[in-house]
C-alpha cells in the first residue's frame, strides 16, 4: 500500500528506480494471543512490525548502506509524503506534515518538485533558514528572529 506511492514520489524528487520493502512477517493472531500475558507483564510487545526493518533501495542498491546522504534524505522525504498520502486516503482528511529544514538538502529542481507535491497535500509546514529557499509562494509565512515572530 505504501510501496507504490513511495516509488512515484521518489521519482518525482529525482530518485529513480526507488523501491520500498518490508523485511519480516507480520505476527499471527495466535502468536499475539500467546504472548499477551508476557507482553503485558513486560510492558512491551515482543512480536510485530516494530521489530522488523523497512528496506529502501534505488537502482538495485540498499540505501542504508550504499546510498549517498542526499539519496537517503530524498528517500525518507518520499516515505514521509507517501505515508501522508496513505493516511489521507484511509481517513479522508489530510494529516499535518512537518518538514524541518529539508530545503537546504535539495537542489532547485527538487525544491520545485517538492513544492508541487505539497501544494496539493493539505497543510504542510516547512521550516527554512531563509525565505529565498522557498521555491513557491507559501500560503502563510512566519519569520522567527530572536524574541520576535512576524
């Protein structure tokens, strides 16, 4: 459900042939039931997707070990935006997306692509160190200086 939008968004952001995979098997209801008392005693769940890894690849390379810092950041950005899209599709309302200082890591073309993507995503808050980094006119802009917000 998340893999296809991830691939599409990564491609729009300039990371071609990106794929998303899940390493692990979801637990069965029987496994969860068998662990319930022990998990309650321990205060944590001992089976489930939180114990498995998400695999991000591009061009046949696993990005965690073999991706550049820029490729890794674009992949994570695409993953966050894909998650927001899935939430929007499931709930019928757009989640608030917070993107902290992502523009400093992107070139001008990728900044424009990001602006086009988030332009139709509902409410997105993007922080930047300079207003000039924004590739499009924001619906609202706040400038923060020591002791002041304008």
